[in-house]
């Protein structure tokens, strides 16, 4: 049976936060942000 290497909880938290900030930095450079979940907002995004 394969065993996983023991890691600290702070390493997991750091990896989650780094992933989020990387994605956020990519998304934040958008020219337009549409904040709507209704049909008009969804059609606008196409």
C-alpha cells in the first residue's frame, strides 16, 4: 500500500492560497467584469 508523505497543515494552506492568488492575478487583468447570474448576464458573457 502506498503511503503519503506527512506534511504540515500550514504547507497545505500555503499551497491553497498560492493557487488562489495565482488564479486571481490572471483573472484580475480583465477589461470587463460581468457580475450577474440571471439570463441577461449569462448571454452577455458569450
